[in-house]
């Protein structure tokens, strides 16, 4: 075990979120969450309407996926609020080009420094470069004329705890449809699912990482025993920070462009994965949230959050220019000038399709740290985490 256990640790199959006293969302609340305001891209709760277009049937894949992600948002937010004792702020917003979303953020809570759970259902047309970001399809080039009609629905969440021994988690599940404008060369008519759940601790507790991966494997095995090893490797590869030669964290599962099976089966798989988040993550936070820590532990956590920022905002593709992002906190402040590129396909897609900036950048931590040429002492717990990020391990 990489770190000495702090108290007794149940076996992976015994770690489970207790739903006792867990508030179940009412149908009325879920219906309200499924509505967004008309008129502008800013938050509003007046004149509500469904996020889906009127012509989308209630039993369509679009409507059913929207219902799934709204339910998942409720379950995750309820579980986080039960542990933290604070409430999420909710913003309901619309996108001028079509659709909208529900952003929920808990900031400066008792347990989490920042936790966000966003749902969006957007549609309209997008430029070819946004399509390439969404589907990693290099066959659709900028010189192919025409904007591409699209529909995209998804849930995206990142949770950054205060305690450096409690891990960060990220999950995202999405459904896309695209079509080619009539008589215009461009993207093909297609649909696909994507998503994943990944684990980013600052310190390794082997039993925690194994528990997290066991839950991912259990969800995958219900549909295909080849899913977990395939999507685990995909996760390790996707979250590589190339300029550092290290992964953002300790992996989980990741998949994209998934359309090789019946859509009903893939909807079931995405639903199972989204419904597994609470059991995979919340029991670990409950164990670690009150662990004593030093300023050195906190500084290391801040350095690892700097890597989180680098993955989301620095890359090799899709230039963004003339933008300044200011990240400020009580302890640290940072100015990042963007004539850079973006690794993360979700970030790129949101920016290229005129998405809501506050929701797109919700994943960034409230505070982060960079030190010049920081090198952890070989053999230390910090070194062990960095080694696992550079050399992905098999946890099961």
C-alpha cells in the first residue's frame, strides 16, 4: 500500500455510498431543472421552456438522454450536499444559437473547494473545426464549405476537495448527432456517445484507487468484458499532458465516438456509468476529508492542480488567441495568456460553438500553484504519485 492507512479501510466491495437520509429529487424538481429560460445567453429563470426543440419527441434518443443526465445531476448534487453541508448555486441559461443548460456550482464549501455539475443540451450549426474537436475527425477540413448542423447533450462535472488527501474526480457523458447541409460537402450524418470518469488524487491510497477502478470495471462488465481494459487504456492515453510527459491523474475510463452497437445498448451503458459516480467517489471523500495535513501537503495539492489547468488549457491543436484568463484565490493568483492551443476536446468544442464561458471553465480549480523546476524527493509519497502519472499502473 503506497500510504499508511489512516484508520480502517473497507474492501472495495464494501465501500458504498449510503442513501440513508439521501434526498430523492421530486418529479416536479426534475421537470423544473429540465427547463431553461428563453431570450438570452445569460442566466435567467423567467419564461421557462424545455431545452429540447419542440419537434423532438419525448421518446426520442435526444429526450431520453436529456432525462438521464438531469437525473444524474440531481443524484450527484444531492450526494455532495449531504457530505458538504452546503448547497449548490444553480444557474439556468440559454444559448442564442439553440438550447441551453443548467449549471450548478458549490464553491468554498466545508469539504469541497469547488464542485461543479453542469448539464447542457445545445443545437444549431458549427464550423468544421468544432466538428473535428467533437469527433476527432481530421477528414473534415476548414476548406470544406458549410457549417454543420449538430445536436449535443451532456453532463460534465469536476470536484476539487479542500483536503489534499481527498481526491479530485471528473466525469462527463454526452450524446452527439451531426448532419451535412443539403448539397454541401462536409461532415456525414452520424450519431455517437462519449464520456468517462477519471480519478485525480494528490496522494495515493492503493485501496482508494482500486475501489474507484473496481466500480468502473463493474459498470463496464455489465455490457462487455472488453470495455474496461480498452477504456482504461484510452483514459490513460487521453489524459496525457504531452509537454510534461505525465498523465493528469490515475485514470479510470474514457470512450468517444461510440456508435458500433445498438443505440439502446449504448444509452444503457452511458446511464450505468453515470449512475456509478456516487458509489465510486463519495465513500472515498468521506474517508479522507478530515485527514490531518501539513502546509507541504497543501502545496503539493496546489502543484497537481496546476497540472489540471495545463491539461485543460494548453495543447497542440485549435489555436485560441487574444484571451486572458485570470485565476485568483486568497493564496494564489495566475494570469494565463492564450495564444496557445487546447488539449481537451470538450473545452475546444464549447469554445468553437459559442458556449457559455462560465460553464466551460467550471472545471478549473479555485486555486493552483506553479513552482520553478519542482522535483519531489525520490521515494517520497509525492514522487510515488508523479511516477504513477508518468507510468500508468494496472490497479485491478
